[in-house]
């Protein structure tokens, strides 16, 4: 299946999301913050990125913008996965280059449907 980069500073969230993805046949790489996420996106060229927003240093909105604006990584779909659930957060996330925005806690079915749609093109 797909190689998916999870960018999240919470070990618990990484564990939960990795478990869902691996159970559904995807391979997972992870990054603990936005800066590492941008670096890994460039180095690993994942098929898709799941991006948290609230992280130390470079936040998920800033990291998404960097990935979306870089010709090397702009083709990689980004899904923001955050506890920030306001409509303004969602609009801002999509403006930064994310293709979709899911609110934590994410339901496995919703996550897999979103990934399936984005990977199908």
C-alpha cells in the first residue's frame, strides 16, 4: 500500500495513528515536530503526510506551507490531523496547502476513507 509520514509530537497519537495505518497495510514513517517533518518529507518522499498542528518549533500550519510550496514535495498530499476543531482552523489549514483536515480523535474509518480518496488521485 502507501508509505505515510506522520508528523506529531505526541507518542500516544503516533502509536494510535501508526496502528490504524499498519493494520490497513500501509507503512509508516514518523517525525516528532514540523522541522523534522519537512526534512523527512524531502528525504523519504512519502505518498501522503498526516500533520498535527500544535507542535514545538515549526507548527503544522508552517510545516504544511513549506512542504506545499517546495517543488520537491508539493505533489505529496497533506492531511492535517488536529485537536483544533474551529472552522477558521480548518480553512487556514487548507490555505496552507493541506488537502483535507480531520479532527482528533480520528475515527479509523474516516481516516482510511480520506487516505483512499487522496491516494486515488
